[in-house]
């Protein structure tokens, strides 16, 4: 607050109800340092131009300026566990063969195109194990290590030499069990890109010790940035997800930014929304989350007793998750058991490291239509301590008319939440195109992640287009 005027400075206002950190501080099992930290920064109050969502030329420039320079989650290491295993990662007009190479077992990302006349070496969506990458058109082939193996009718190509016809590569790094790629040979390392504090958080989660239990994909009629931003705040919960508000401290949520490429929120569960203050008892809060139609957990009706709904939920969930994963969670904090931790890694990845919602989101633009994008949800489970790592689940692809709840293995209550989030997207896309107002007006605190995200978009769009060339020369 400004002591001279008595007014709250921009970005300083917070929900007058109890804060996220105060909620977590009352838990029986204390939270680790990465949970108890705060890192908000006021980034201005100007409108965000809507042109970036509605102009097809803007997306074309994003492919040349933004996507070519940023680190992207391409696959999990478990997708390619053995030498020669590969999976194709497509991003707009770009395509890569992500493969584990026999020599040393390192992972590489080859541009997915024959160096003869450009035919894709592997079809979009394909995966498997290969001894070579052979073009289906004229039969040119490359070894798994990227070296040229054979040329059909070599007598006609005296100008083709093996040292000049290595498969071009993007840069590859691993972190948290994820394979990350970057097309820019001059880009910072992944750790520099994320920043030391964000890297420390990711390393603390031990996501490499989880596996993909469920993988669902759906296409949406909205620009990729609108779809990314639909999940960046809890401001929408009271209107879009009213069924969860009695046990979701939505307006209390904490928002943080880390450097230029990472932001997060922490949304506490087991606490009633401030919008519904005084309308629900502690038992009501517990009942809303654990029994009844469309809830996240099916169980007999538990009782709060003399404690709080939040503590009862933490104790109950700890037992349920221990049994489901055959693991010991006694030292895991109540906050990690219950709360929603949402980290965005610019430009298109969300990491949810908590125990109750261990997920990954990935968003990819449609190269043929700026008004469409691909949205994926990957659910992660801990690798059983007394067994082998399960194979990652195959992708379940839903069509436009299908509900997320129709995906086999999807919790119906959570599927409904995803439907509610994405049902707004078409209306928002059309509304922005119809609007006489040419900007988005954002809250200084609750929508800081959107502003942080769009500031990053602006920085990359101010750069010159990146020339396509191999990022790795071997």
C-alpha cells in the first residue's frame, strides 16, 4: 500500500480471505520449500492485443520466430527405452524422429525428412523400433545414428558423400524423465532457459520415477494460445466449474513467475471458495469432494470429526494413493497430496507435480488453421517400487463431439471439468473475432500467468525468423 495515498499499488491486491501459504502452514505434514515459496512480479496492466489470436499471419510468423527457438517436451524417455526405439513428434510444419541411438544409448531428434527429395522418413504419429530410417519413395536410408546407409543407384549421385548427408538434428536434453528439443543451435541450455529455481523444483518432484498411465488427445476450434491460457488461472472456477467450488480455494490461489519461461499457480483443495463463504460446513466440504455425483473420489461417507475437511481429505487420500501405487507417502506433505500445482513451461507444456493430479498438458498449433489446436493430457503414476516400469499408455484420440469422460480410464468427474474448460474455447475464439474491443483486459494478480506468457510471445515475435538448419553437426 502507498503510505502517502493509502491506495493499494498495482499488483499488490490479494483475495481478502486466507492465503494459500496460510492454508498450507496449518497442515499436519509440512510442505517442502518449493511449495512454501512465492515469486510474484507485477508486469503491468495494459491490454493484450487480440490480433495474435485471430490473424493467420501471426501464427505463420510464430512458426518461424517462436517455435524454432523454444524448448519443447517431445516425448517421455519411457517412450523410447531401448536402442533403436523411436517416436515421431510433430509441431506444426515441423516433424522429428526422436530415437535412442545404439552408440552410447543417447537420444537424438532427427528432422523427419529424406535428404533426397524431402519425403517424410516416418509417418506422423508413428513409433516403434528401427534398424534404419528408409524413405518409402526411392529407398534412400539412414542408420539409427543418422549416418547415410544407402543410396539407390549410387552411380548417379557422385556428388552425394556420406559426410555431407548426415540426418540433420535438433538439440536434445533430458529433465524429469522428459525429452526436450530445440531447433535453435544458439539457444540457451534447457537449464538456462528454465532458470535455476524452476529446475530445482522439477528435480525435486522426481517425475522420472513416474510413467504415463493415460494419454488423451483432442483437437479444439480455438487458437493454441487461447487454449493454453484457459488453464492458467482459477479465476474462472466459480462460474465454469461451480460443482467444485465448495472444496476449492479458487480466489485464494497463489500465482508465481520464474524468469521468462516458467510460471505457476497453487490452488488449495479441501477449503471452500471465498465466493461461498459461510455457506458450507467442514463436513459439507468433505462430502462435496468425496461422495455424490461427479466427484473425484468414490468412497464411503467419511467424517470430519473434530478436525477440518482438508485434513480429513489429506489423510484419506494418502491411504488411497499408497494402496493404489504400493508406495509409502507418510513423509509426503498434505499439500502435495491434495493441492493443484500447475507449472507452465513456455510455450506449450504444463507440469502438474502433485500426487492428486499428476498430469502433463501439451498444446500444439494446427499448421493449416490458426483457429484450431491439439490438446493432450497425460496422467502420470509412480513406478511401482516392487515391479518393472509399465509401458506408457497409447494415445486415445477423441473427436470434436466426444467428451473427455468417454476416454477409457478417465475419471468421469475430471472429464467433466475438462469439458467445461474447453467448451468455452469456441465461444471465446468467435467472440474475439466479433468484438469491437481489440484487447484482453487482465487482472493484475489472478491472470498474471497469461500476461507473463504473452510477454514471452512478444519477445520471440520481435526476433528475426530463424533460418532452418541443423542444430547439431556431428
